[in-house]
C-alpha cells in the first residue's frame, strides 16, 4: 500500500458536536491540495455520544479511523496511541474543538518536506481565550523556553506537524504532550520550527482543562529536563549533589569542633558544640549528602538492569 501524504491525529473528550465539522474541514483541505490522508480520532473515554459520531463518520469517510479508550487516560495517552497507528509521511496533531485550523496543514507540510524541519509547532499569536487562560500560558511558555533552550512561543499549541520518524521515536506519557518538542530534541531531532497559525474561538462546549494543569505542567517540565540530562546516568546528578553536601557538612563540622578546641586551649569564652545550630545543620548536610549519593548509586543499579539501556536509535548505516 502506498504511503499516505498526511495523518491527522485528533485526541478528543466529549466533542460530539464539533467532530463532523472538523472531519469535513480536513477532508476539504486534503482534496483541495490533492493529499492522501487519514484522520485518527482517539476517543479518550468520552461520556457523551462521541464514539457514535465517529462510527457514523467512518461510514461517510473512508479515511477516518477510530480508537476508543475504556476510560479517560489523558491527552498524552491518546497521542501515544494515535502516533503508533499513524501511517502518513507527515503526522499532524490538532484539538477537536475547532480552535485549530486545518487550513494550516499544507504550509506546515511544506516546512517539513521542503525546508527540512523535523517538527513544526503552531504559534497562536492571537488567541481567543479568556485572560485567565492566556497569561498563565504565557508565563508557562516563558519558563519552558528558558529551561529547555528551545525558542518556541507556544509549547502547548495542539496544532503541530511531525516527520513520521519523529512520532515513532518518542514516548509521550503522563502530561508530557506539552513538551513534545523537548522529547523530540532529546531523541535527536534538532530541526524544530514554528509557524504563526490562526486560532478560532471555541464554538461548542467548554475547555476540559482546569487550573491543575499548570501544576502538572511544571512538575512534568522538571521531570523531562531531568530525564533528558540525567536519565541514563542519575549518579551524575545525585552523586555530585550528595558529594558537595557531604563535603560542606563534614568541613563545617570539623571547623566547629576545631574552633571549640582552639578557644579552649587559649582559655577564651566558648559555647558547647551541641548548643550551636550550625553544628546540627552540618550534621544534617552530611546525612542528606550520604542519602543523595546512595540514591544515585541505586539509580545506576536500576539503570544497569534496564532492558533498554543499550537501545539506541540508529538513523543510517552503510
């Protein structure tokens, strides 16, 4: 079977009203530009009639494929399964709420195929979201930009385009869908671009994400940055930090005791070591240093026993 030009992965949760309009829009764009395509609708445990709509759309459009979860697992799980099923040369993701425009597909596809990008992320420069959603998003994107070094304005934009081998090389889990560009760079794909895209006001329903996504987002940012730098060598982080704390605590303890002995030898006023808060802080630093070092050592043992410790992605051979 010939390879499809594009795959469009659409994770959804309770979006029965918008699905027919979205699929018709994608179909219209693909036909206008003579693109062979598939639309993979991943129903993330919807409680409305979304799956029934998907079944009906499958009868109307041969390009529609559906995946349904027994319960709500989250957007990352939906993307992971959609990526695994995708067969197109260029893989797109977009939200099901009609806020992302399928009209952006041809231009983003050209950026992948003609300009050599591995990943192109949409930038909703003009957004039609409430202020309470826009400003936290701006701060979150600024933090992610500074922490990762990837110069994207909108990490969380649902509209993205990927070279097929990118989505087959990364593992999206938890709430990591916000950090796919970081995961892609970690996997060796450094050609990451950005395109200003049109954003539409929500037409049906309401947002499925609450304020808790900001907390989860920052925790996941810390996780993905740690894994990208120290995932295969946790001793470099825990061992280094533990050694520094042990040396600081040990050196401070020696200084406190030596200071007492010197004052005692010269008949100077002194305080008992056990009455000095610095002594207890030094002992705490020693204990924490040992624990951190042991954490790094245990992490190395776990990593050494991992079945994929030598699982390297080979791009080309001769």
